[in-house]
C-alpha cells in the first residue's frame, strides 16, 4: 500500500515539475541558441521540462536520504529548504556546465546574464532555486487535499 502511495506521489511530483518548468523553459529560451545559431524550438523546451521533472525526482530522493522520510516535503523546515536550495544550485551548475561546455548541445545567447565566477546562466540557476520549493509546496498541498494528513 505505501509503495502504491509513494508511486502516486512521485507521478504527481513529476507531472507538476514538467508543467511548472515548461513555461520557464519557454520564457528563457531566447537566452540560448542551438548549434549553428538556430533558435530554441518549443519541443526542445518540452524535452528540457521532462529532464527538469527527472531532476526534481532526484531532489525528492536527496531529501529523503538526508532527512530520513519520504514525506519530508510536507514540513520541510530549515533542513528541507536547505536540501532544496543546495540540491537545486548544484544540479544547475552541473547541468549547465555539462550541456554548454562539455556536450555543446547549445550555447548562451548574448542576452544571457552570467553568474560571475561560475560562468553559467543566471536564468537556469534561478529556475532551480525558485521552482523546486514551489513544486514541492504544490505536491504537499495536493497530498493534504487528496490523501489527507
């Protein structure tokens, strides 16, 4: 029974993450260019949103590992928010460095503000600092509303 509930929560979490990240991905798409200078199309943003959903699942498991229980997001407290922000920041740096500088999947347009010292885009870093707390808050609201507790 608890596995079924956990699966349901993770499915909802993934869906929320994809839905919440897609508008952000579209809004920041002009800050990137594809190889050859091509603009970023909607389907690239949709794919990135699915990847963002997987990263949010990773943050869930990091939180479970650090805090010790699967419902840590219901009352995250200082430790939970630290997990969200630190995980989001580290993930953002790793993803940006690997996709921009290692894999060369895309590049920053001249409009992308860069984080000094890290040389990564400010918009994707802000995305992984702002959206995970929002997404986990929505998951907590959903769990209380639909399942109780």
